[in-house]
C-alpha cells in the first residue's frame, strides 16, 4: 500500500489524515525537529529520483505532493509521469498554455520553457508544503493565483514553522527561486544540500539578503519599482530643501 503526500486542495481530506497517521502530519505549531528532518529526508530521496530521471533525459513536469507516494516501508516513489517528456523532444505533450498543475509550476512554464530546474521548483514547493502543512500559493481565483505565482514570494517558512532551521529554510528558498538561474541547477545539488543539512554540515546555498529580495521584487515589478524609487528620491529632495530653507531662515 502506498499513500500520497498530502496537498490541501487537490487531494482529499482522507489523504491528509492518512499522511498524519503515518507520523508526518503534526500541527504546524507542534512540528518538532525530528519531524522536520524526516521531511527533509523525503525531499532528498525525491531529488535523487528526479536526478536519475534527468540523467536519462526525462523531465517530469508535474512534481507535486499528490504525485509522490510513500509505501508501508517508508520508501518514496515519484509517480505519474503522464506529462513527462524527453529533454530532446520539441513537442508539447499536453494542450493549453502551460503543462502541469498551476499551483506548482514555475514562472517559466507559463512561457512554455521547461528544463530540469522546473522540476526542482515543483519539488521545492512540495517540500515547502510538507514543512508548512499548507501550499506556498493558494487562491481560488485562477487569475489571482497566476499573479501570485509570477509576482509574489511565499510566506517565509520560519514565520509559519518557527522550528524550521535557517539552513532548511534557505534550501527551500533557493529551490523555489522564481529565476531558474538562481535555483539549484540540478536535482542532485538539491539532494546533496538536503543531505548536508541532515548530516549537520554547512550547506552550499546562501541566505537571501533583504537587498537581494528587493532586487528580485524590482526586477519582477519594474514600473512599480521605478515609481517607488522616484517617490523616495523626491521625498528626500523635499526633506533636504526644507531643512536647508529652515537653516537658512534661522
């Protein structure tokens, strides 16, 4: 018997209950360090499976909790390669403006651009959901969900699960970078970093600074960033002129 990793909306409540019964589904506030390590270990196993597929020129293109199964021995299985394609194949295997489940697809998939890093993004969101017990992006309205995928960052893991270490949060954050160049470039690199975390060794990923977050936001919202920068410059100029005028009058 195999059970699917839970997903809040796209599989049943019973699946979520089964996931909790297997020992992985404590409440968000009750998630302990051991439980988090189990989740990280599952993520590493999935990453190794994806690396194997990528080495054989196969992209999954629909990595999500519902497509990852755990058997009674605790072994992890990546399933449902129905949307998979060979990396050297130019044809798209499904109709529509993108391939995959909307909540777990990377921004580049909306432009029909996919490679191994797209699967890494899906695994990153799966790991996020596995740790936070809620999706990174959740919206009933399709257009709003698309906007969030393109423009917004998920809620920081440590604000949802305080027990998550900074290293594990950093790994997930790198895996779900909206820019494919900023992600792990191979699933094997992600697996290695997760294993480093589990072995209490320094990870390769680096935390995203506030300046880097601002830079990413500006790149995604150039017009709003320009208006904001202009407003700040004008505000500073007015403040300086007001101060100069006051000093001059004194």
